[in-house]
C-alpha cells in the first residue's frame, strides 16, 4: 500500500449503502402493505373516471386511508394541471370539466373525503 | 398446553433448518419435550440435518391424510431424550397441507409436547403460511444481507396479518430475530450490515447472533444438530439463544472480532 493511500478518504463502506437502500425500499413497501387490498384498484378506477373529463397526470394522485377508532376517512387528492394545459385538454375532450376558479393558479387540487363510520376492514 | 414456535425467514438458504434442528435440540436438552416438524413438503431436509433420514417410514402428510397414526410417523431422536422429529413427505406437494389437517396434528401433538417447532419452507406460499398460521412465537432467521433482511420484513408483515392470532384478533405472535452467518470481521471492515443496523430496520427484539462457522457444514455432513458441537462458536451461540428464548439473561457473544494472537496473525489463519 502506498503511503499516499493513507491520506485518501476511504470509500463509503458498502454496508452503509446496504442499510440506506434497505431503509428506502422498505419504507415504500411498508406503506403499500398497510393499506387495504382495494386501494390500488380504487385509485385506478377513480383515475379512469376523472381522466374522462380532465387531463390529469397519473403520478399526481394520492389516495390515503386513515383509520381511527370508529371512523375511517378516505382522502383523494388529485392535482389538476395548470390552466393552459387544462384548456388544451378541454378542447380535446368534449365533456371537459370547467373549473370555477379563473385565477392563473399553476396548480390546483381537488380534495375529497368520504367518512365511513364504523368501517372495519382488516388489512 | 404446548407452545408453537415457527422458524421462518421468507428467503431460502439462510439457515432455517439448521436453526430448527439446533433450537429443538437445545429445548430438549433443557428438559422440555420437543417435536420439530418439517413443513417443506417435497423438499424434505430436516431428517438429514437431524441424522434420522434412514428411519423415516411414515410422514406428516400420511398423518394428515389418515394413512398413518401420529406415533408411527414420529421419530424419537437417538441422542437426546425428549426430542422427536416429524418428517415431511418427499413425494407430495404443498397442497397436501390443509389447514384442518395441520390443526388436527398440532392439537394432537400439543397434548404430549411442551414445544412444537415448525420448520418453515422458504417463500410465502402455502407451506410457509401453514407453518406460521398456528404459531405463538416466531423466530425470524435473517442473514446480514439486503435480500434476506427485506424478505424477513415481508414475512413479519405476513405474521401480523395472516396468522391465526392476527385473524382472530388475539395477542400477536411474538417475534424475535435470529441473525445467522454473522461475520464480525467483515462487519468491522464495513462490508456487512451490523447487528444494530438489522435491528433498526426490522425493529424486533434480538434472540441471538450466530457467527459464520465451519462447524455448521461439518455438523450437517454427519447429521448432527450443530448445538451439540460444544467446541464451536455456532453451537454455543445457539445454546445461548435457547436460554434467552426461555427468559434467561445472557450476553451476546461472537459479535466482535476475536482477538488473534501473534502466532495466528503471522500465519494469517482465520478461525
């Protein structure tokens, strides 16, 4: 070993990379596991309905289920495109939704929540 | 009432059968009447590791199907009092395991035994699901390596959702980590995940750390559970793990590199 190697920064240990990669992939997998089975399907079908009317980006949709003691809420967040894009989309689609707000907001989001009292579903 | 333990991992080749053989032997050595069941239908191997492969006449599946009585299929260990092996079928497939059938056999065993240890097959298919379904305790066998850790996390999820205890809303299956094939020297070089890293990721209590050891292969070569090799680090580590399982407070050994003398360092010998 050359004496110069002594002063060189050691390469990042592979075990550290292993830990970081595991933490990232498992955080993702655990989040997916904690939801009920129907969430991915629900998300797809909701998207299909909304996409009939609005041009939306599939990656900008979030479906979340929060379970409380005797009440669960289903939250759907869909980010709509900026107004210019929306216009283009409504021209292309006959039954386009007309957003009520005309401000030139770059982003818009539709939030909805459905409460189902006493809903119990084991995951 | 007997306690049902499942030795599981998700991933194959991490040491479930080696650990099952060692653990069952350890429990029997401490005076508990113990049976170890092979759930790996079609890929029977526990009999070889336990050294009773030539004594198998009837198996677990025969008992489930009513083709043999439980006492005809149980093999009594020749070395250890209180230790029995229930081998599985080498010719059938995993569909032969029905929940009702497994339950019937476990109920019958629980009248006689203190501990029933279920050696799970790899994967999360029927065999693995059946082996964990009735468990009270789960021992998660994990290697300090990315795919094994991820699969262990997956199997923890399965335990929490698809075991009998989870389905019936009972007290959850207790879960403990058995970290096997641990090499403290590689850990020190930064080439292997540390015990603490794996514990942080899986977030379950540590039952034991079994060091990488040549004794494990030597033991399986001759059909002897490695815990009986009291001169080996792996054997001692399994013995400690059994003690901890039974509630004893035992320090973890073999988690740091063993100091080498000048002589072995000169010879560059590795343990």
